[in-house]
C-alpha cells in the first residue's frame, strides 16, 4: 500500500517538474518560417518593394512572382500582411495584378504579381506579400520593413454600409433564432 502511494506521488512530482521545465524552455522560431506547408504548393519569388520609406499618402508597390509547385490548378487571392507596434496597420489598396479578388494559378505556372497600396498611418511596418490559396491557407513572402512618416489620413466611414451590414446580420440572427434557438442562446 505504501509503495503504491509512493509511486503515485513520484509520478505526480515528475509530471509537475517536467511541465515546469517545458514551460521555461525557449521556443524555436524564425522569421518567415511558417507552420503551413506553403512551399509545397506555391512559392513567392523575387518579392520587391518600390520603397522602404514613405510619407502618408504615398504609394507602395510590392511585386514578384508566384510559382506553382504542384500538378493541379489552384485558386488564390493576394493581400498584404503587415506587422506594426501601433494598432493601425492601415493601408488602402489601390491596385492588384492579377486583377480581381480571386485568380487561377495553373499547374506549374509562374504568375507575376503586383500590389499597390497607399499608406494611411505613420509607423514602422514589416510588410509581406500574403497569398491565400483556396482549401490550403495563407503563405507569406520574405517581407521588408517600411517606415511611414507624416500625419494620419482619416477616411470617412461609409455609415450606410454599416447600417446595411447590421440589417443583414440581424436578419441572419433572427432566422437562426427562429429555426435553431439553441445556437443563439
């Protein structure tokens, strides 16, 4: 009886000590390394930035190539991922090439791309091309630090769009509540 209690206490102490050690171990991470397996599907090559210092209101163009590494067609859409110490991260998208929101990447094809944005808030941003691939997920380019100075540019809020979205959300919740109240409550 005493040996089984000792065994349980020893096992519990071992688990607690290992948990504490694992919590304090440094994590291995690197910039540009992602958990997703993006390099197996599409690789973002030759990512270039038109400038690394801007004033608010000036344009930044990010260009490069998307290289398909698989034997099937894919659908994707481009965006920018930017990290900053300020909460804004504000960019206004002016142009995307290939045009449109969603485009096709043929098997083995290399697609040139460019994204043009306008800086709206000052700050130091680390900007990446972000390629979202349907049913796979996002992937990031290498990225570059971009410094934006100047006064913030405030864009007017389209209140009629907000009212429209509130009506649609309210109608959706009303329908859900009427048909499946357990999901709303």
